[in-house]
C-alpha cells in the first residue's frame, strides 16, 4: 500500500463528512446567527436509531429512513421549541442553550441506546477498489459521491432557488424579509430541517464504515465547526473547508503520527481565526 | 424498667453493629469510550454482592458496593479514589483502564488495598495494589510464542495513543525483536473513527497477523477499517475486547479468523481444575439468571476482583487494616479464574500458564489453531 494514496482516500472520506456537517452548521448560522453546537447530535441520533432498528430486524432501508427522519425532527425541534421562543435573547446565550441541548441529547442517547458503540450494514457492498496504491471500500466511494453532491446541491439551492433567496434574506435582515412576505419562522425551521437532514445523511454514509456511540455528536460538531470556520461560514466554501480539514488530518496522521493530529489541526484553526479577526478589525466583511 | 431499657439499647446497638455492611468501593468507567470494560466488570461485582447477601453475607455482614464512574479519566479517577477512601471502604476494586488506575495509585500509600485486573498495571511489591491478570508483558510473550510456533516471523501492530498503548508498544519492543519477530507499529487516537492510515502503514508487507492492542469499543474502528480494506490475515484483538458486546459490534465485518489472548477460563475446554470449572459454571449460571445475559471475559475479570474481596473478608480479622490484608494475600493463594498467587515479591496474581491465544469459532472462544 502507498501511505500517501491512502491518506488522500481517508482524507476525502472524512472530509466529505465534515463538509456535510459544516454545511448544516452554516445554513443554521446564516438564518439565525447562532452556531448550533447541538448540530453534531443529528449524526449520533441518525446513526444510533438506524443501528438499533437494523439490529432489531427492521429492513435496512426503513431503518435508514427512520434515522434520517429522527435527525431532521430533532434539528427542527431545536429551532421551534428552544430558539424561536427566545429570539430576543443575546446570540451568545442561545449558543450556550444549544450546547446544553448537546449534553442533554448525549444523556438521552445514553439512556436510550446504552454506552456500547453500534453500527449497521453497508449500503454498497462489494470488493474494495485499489487506486494508486490505496484502497477504498465501495461504500467509501459512494460516500464521497453522494456526500459532495448533497453539499453542492445545497449551495445551488441557496444560490438559485426562491427558498434559497428567502433563507438569505432572513439571514441578512429578518424584519425586512418579513415585510416582503417571507415567513421567517418557517424559513428558519426549513433551514434547521435541512441541516438535520445533512447531519443524518452523514451518519448513514459513514457509520457502516466505522461505528457510532452516544457521545459522537460533540466531536462531529467540533470538526464541522472547524471546517465551517475555514470556509468563513460560507456554504460554497464548506465543501473546500471540509475536504481541507479531512485531508490535513489524514496527512498529519500519516507523516507526523496520530499524536500530532490535534495540535496541528487546532493550530490551523487558531491561525484561521486570527486571520479572520484581522479582517473584522480592519473593516473586512468576513465574520466567523 | 431502666435495666430493661439499657438491655434493649444494648441489643439494638449490637444488632445494628452486626448488620453494618462491608463497604467495598469500585471504580469503573460506565460512560465514555471504554464503558463496556467498566460496565461488564461492575455487573460481575454487583452479582457477587447480591449472591453473598442472599446467603446471609460474610460473617453476618452484607456487602455494600459503592460505585464511582471515572469515565476512564485520570482526573476523575483521583476524585473517585479520594471520595471512596473518605467513605471508609475496606477494599477498593478498580475496573478502569491503565491511565486512570495509575493515577489512583499514589493516593494509596496508607491503604486501602486496591485490586485491579488490568494487565498493564505492574504494582510494586511493597504497595497495597494487587493485579489479578497476567501482565501485558506475559501476554506479548504468549503472542510471540504463538507466532513463532506457527512459523511466522512478522506482526503488524496497532496501539492506541493512550497509556495502555504506551505499555503495549513498550512490551512489543521488548519482546518481538528478541524472539526474532519483525513488527511494524502504528498508533491511533482513541477518538479516531478510521484506522485505514494505520493499516496502510503496517499491513502493506502482508504480515501474517494483525494485532490490535487497542482496548474498548473504539477498537471496532480497526476491525471496520480492516474489513474496508478487504484484508484476510488473522486479526488478534486485545484482552479487553473478548466480550459479547464487541462481537456484536463487529459482526457485520467479522474477520475470517478473530483471535485474542485471554484467560483460559473463558474457553471451558481449557479449564482442567474441577474446582475452578465448578466455580465458573456456578458463576455463569447464577449470573445469567440474575442479569439475563451470558458471562464473557470481562465478567470473569470482574469475578477475579470479587473472589479476591471474598477471600479477604472471609479470612482477615480486620480488613480495614491494609497491612493485614496485604500480609494475608501475599501468603495465601486465592482460587478464582485460575489460582491467584501473590507474594512479597510480586503483586501480579496470574502467570502465563493461565492464558492462551484464543479464537472465536461458532459463537464461542476456543484454543486457536496455528496461523496459516
């Protein structure tokens, strides 16, 4: 095997997942200005619900749909039940509320599904492909294809459709958007539903290759947030941010070792944050 | 009247004293990445307590198990140890993993006696710490002997970046080269969800055996990545992964040959001693009736701690005197899953004779056949 090729393949797989999570975070951020720290829970919920149902004998396709629906509903409930009634609260308080939701969700998942990791069968079964001295499972290939397509489709939805323009209008000035006939509440709920859908999709694509447990959510949120920050909280940049993060993690692990992964990634995050704050200080338009 | 009241008072106080339970502390991670390790061992200890209590306790005193969840964190392990000592436990059982256990040891300079089955913990003979498994070094030697006996000369190894992985990596370096076995080692972060890179680094030479020293449910990551690669070599998992929950987790990606190095007690046909066999059979049957789940290797590790505690409570006049407990344990073998033999020279209870390379065949663990 060629370690460089394998690092690129592994980086693309994890990077695609980070891109999906980052896109969901950014959509919610754009409509509410809140970094939803409970977003990664959609990944854990979809993975655990699907695994539990599949383990109980439910047909895989039904279990997958149930998982993605559960993640979507969870995300919508965050907006409807927790954020909407507190719309007048400071953004920083609402971010803390979302963090509380993440911990609450973690506890609820532990009670519901136990502490053991879980997984389920691959959707795409077949011999792994060998590319340039690296190996990629069929599920991994589809993961990259479906994941990047979904993330790209969302950027197109935001840029070229009526609902996309409503989302952007809500993000920029909710009062003005409402005056122009945009249902701000519905638009925000739609944004959170879409974010939940992407979080759930990422679990359905990745969990068969790895495993998931009740505490997987916050880790995913953190990775998604780093990718989103690298992208300057722009949906178009989320794909590049996610892939960049995934590739960086994989290359660092391959050539510097697993112990170097966190220090290098967080050093990059700090550097990006400093660079972005420089733009804010001098009147630039970027704001992470 | 006054005499009657005094007599009644004395009777009440003596019966209250007689009913005072033995306080046994247990530190077990029941949440976090190695929760399976803690949960299964804790269940075995709780089974023991209810079994003893149902029979009237030890010397008429019930067992009171006080659990503290350290979440496999060294900081929380220290807090748990302090709390349990403050609560007056006579013995401390530790079902956690290497780092948290090592963090607790400095607090036990004056007791109480602590017992753990973690093979990575090498207690000093002058300490109050006892270990009920063979050491990781013995296990590494067992793996080396198995590989050599199969005529192989290479191992691909993956170890975590935590304290357990450090011990595993150090023992591999001490044993494999000396035995003429070439090995390639890659480290993996405990939170990692993919081991492809590590496998790419170590398995490229088609080593005849892949050894994952990684403990806990996260080790499934390595098995999954192994399956993603379509690898075919026998795959050897760590001592802490011989559990039903781990098998359940990897059942869709089961390696063609899943091996481990573990206590012979987990494979019924490897237990020769009739008393030990009867003890294990009773444990398996009673535990199943109580918990409605079968025992596994982790349960047996929990049983070794329970047997240690039972021997101490039954035979040491005052178990709160740590020096007396140490003196007793160092001079009296304790029957359990194998005979625990401690001495003033070693606080490691089992030797290499009590372990074997095992293979998962038809839903149970049995002695492994040679590598092909």
